[in-house]
């Protein structure tokens, strides 16, 4: 993955976000990171709504998305992204505590790229994120086209 790819992390838990960010860096990723603490912020950024920061055209993004978030849950965020002609190209990694098989199936049917259940144990959690970082270091990410 090119170092210019922006890693979007939608995670409402500050501790989990810190672990994710730190362990992606430990895996050798030096990409810019944008964090969202709820689903609405994620939607606003991606769809260029509201007065806050917004995605840029002709850039590459990957989204690490929690399901259980305030305002708009991750499944609805995933649905909206995958319905949009341009945004549907964004790879979405679901990273959540939800291990319900129906939810896993639904997220894959909606178009998530990978579904990962957050391990409860600290060591396993950090190791999982390092593996995600190693995986991301070798994948190619599509550009998003211009303005909506």
C-alpha cells in the first residue's frame, strides 16, 4: 500500500483507536490516519457533508470500521458507502467485537472486504492489528474519482 493512502479509522473507543493506530505504525505503516468517533462523522467526511473535514478527490482511502458506534452504526455506514458509485471502491475492514454469524454474513453481503472480530486479550488484539498492518502494506487501493 502506497504511503499516501489515507487510513480512515471509525472507532468510538479511544483505547481501541490508540491500540489500532500504534500497532499499524509498529507494522511499518506511516500513512496519514483520520479518526472518527461516530458513524455520522464518517459519513460526513466521506460524502463531503457539513462543515468539518472532507475527503479529497483522486485520493486513495481504506476504512477500518467498528460496528457499534454512536449516532450511525457501522453497518449503516457500510451500506451507504457500498451504495455510492464512487465510494463503493473503498476497501472496508470491519473490526468489531460483534461475532454474530448473521452480522458477519450481512457485512460481507453488503460488500465489506474483511471482517475481523477484536480479540478480548490485549496481546492477541495487538498481534491481530500488526497482522492487519502487514497485510495492508502489500495491498493495492483504488483511487476515488473527482467530486460528487
